[in-house]
C-alpha cells in the first residue's frame, strides 16, 4: 500500500490536459466500433467518464501540479532508486536480528514518512522524490527478511503455499487503488497517503504481538506442531545462523542462483509495468477517470493473489504425490508466470483502443504473475535454506533495478506522446524481458540444494559436512526424547 499509493494519487495530483481526450479520439478513429465504448461501459460498470470530469470531482483543485511525463516518471520511479541497495543488507540483518524486527521496521518507518509526503510535495517535487527515495530504501529490506522466516518455519513440501502469502501485497494493491480513488474524490489526493499510513501503523501493532521468528520461540505453538516443523527443517536449516559466515564467493559464482535471478527479472519487470503504469495508461490513453482507473488497476491484483494461492496448493500437491520433481514444479510455475505473462502482455500491446481487450489482457497478465510464488521465489529457498534471506536480498539487488528503469523508459517514450503506439512499445519491451526469462529458466534452472548451504568457518577452516550432519542428528534425538 505504501509503495503504490502514489501510482493512483498522481492521476489526481497533476493538472488535466487535453491529451487523454486526443488519445480517445485517436482510438475512436482507428476503431469505429469503439466510438461509444465509454457510454456502454459507463452503463455496465457505472464508473467511467471522460478524464476532463476529474476537475469537477476534485474538492481541492488548488493543490495540483503541472508535471509532464518526465516529472511523473521521476516521482513514480524514485521509490526504486535506492530500493535495491537495502535488499542484501535486509537479508543479512534478518539473519542477525530476526525477521520480526527487520520486516516490522521496514513497514513502520515508511508509514511514518508517508504522513509527510503531502507537505513535502507542496514544497517542491523534489521534496516528494526525497521521501519516496527514503521509503524505498528502508522498505527494500522487507522481502529478503521474510525469506529468513520462511526457511525457519516452512517444510519444503508446503513452501509454495506459504510463499503465496507474500502476495498479501496483491491484496494491498487491490484495496489501495479503489480505496485511494474513493478518498481522493472525497477529501483530496493528500488523504491517500494519510489513510495508507494509518492502516500500516495498525498492521504493525498486530505484527508485534502475533509474530515470532521461529517455532522454538513461539509461546503458543503446540508441541506437536513444533516438533513437526523442527523435524522437517532440521536437515537443511542450522540453528544460530548468525554465527555462520556467508559464502560470498560460492554465492556470487553460483550458476543456479544466477539462472533463478534471470527468471525472476522478467517476472518483476512485467509486474511492475502493470502495477506502476496501469492507472496512467487507462487515464491518458483510454480517458477514464480516477475511479475507473482505480477499480480496473486494483482488481487484477486480487486475482493475482487468488492465482498465487490456488496454483501453489496445486504445486505442493504435485510434490507430495510424487507426480513431478521439485525442479520441474519450479520450472513449470516460472514458465507460467513469464511465458504466459509474455503472451498476455503482447496481447495488451496490440489491444489498441479496444477497452474490453485491454481490460482482459491487463487483468490476466497481472493475475498469472502470481504463479511466481511456486516458481523463483520458492526456488531461492530450495537452493539454500540457511542463506535464503541473503539469496533473496541478492536477487532483489539485481531485479529491483527494473523498478526505476521501467518508469524511466515509460517517461521517455510517452513524454508529450500519450498515444497507443508509444504505449505499445512500453508493453513490447516488457514482453521481451519476460520471454528471455522464460527461455533461460526453462532450459537451465535447478532446485537442488547447494553444497555451500552448510558452509561455516571455524578457526579459519571449513567445518566438515559430516560434523554438521552429526550435530543435526544429536539435535533430532534430543527433540524426539523431549
């Protein structure tokens, strides 16, 4: 919510121009059958109108800004400028201080900063940019920190389903777009930041009282569940991971890790293209107002969560039943997210001014992205449970770059040229990234646990793998006796 609230708010923050109307006129000229599509969709959905009506709906028109596409891309991309820097430190901090502290603060601090966004924006565009940069920097540690907790809590045959919970972010998107559109029309665009910050703070209170880093420290877990989890993870997860040195050389030279990163790159690029640019695309090209853009930008993310959970349950069933190997389950999920995403993104690129097609391809392309929870995201834990947070941090270090490259490219391509042809180029570029990821991951990816998962240094020498196995056997015997 804190990441994407600006995506919808910016539609209401800028002074409306006639470009949207020109784009709609162009669409109508290209596709005569779509001459009355706004009228028809307004009747069916009761949410559409021309973008010029935004002016009449706003309660606080005095705080609008004359930002062109270049300045808008600065505002939207600022969150990702330093987002990548904290990915790796986030994984390392989680290993030392725990997910509860790191992930909690990664959400709390940006929520506090969000309250000051309207004041900074009134001062200058760069005030908005600075706060967004800081928000992105701090929150970059969130997802890598989660992988540390996942490795502690979740057996491999249940990992896909649990990782789908990460797509609570999709629920956040589904709620944020229509919620922010509603409060913006009622109270002005500033309210979008106040409301999302308040919700994040309330969430933090629940997080503090309900979440624990591992089963061994949870005060209310049953003995049966605790024993099951510890027995299931004991062979791959070592206690006191903060005492284990990270095998940086092996990690950086790991082919399976780099293949997974390439697979994840396309997933991130495609998703961010839809998530960040969808409100602007529907507003400027299809001429829809903020309520329409909010509704149609938010709904696909709810579908993404549904696909993530249902497909993850299916993936775990394939593993438990022995119908497919772990490697092939991960490959299939990633292929669905990248290859399927590429086809649907290409469809959106050539949907032109046909609104029904545009809605279908955008919704389907966002929804199918949810399969990644059983793909590259889970595969990172498979490769090295002991260093899962570090691996995801390193993966995020690379893939988060697309978060500011994509808006920058969109800004260049659409600056004073909000046309179907220019947006087609935006979606074709996303398709190329998705296709490359699909090919590379399908051919070369693996889910085998890496030998350096048990890497540790003691008195300047590696502890032998046999010693670690004997230590784990003793822990298992002690657990069974308890």
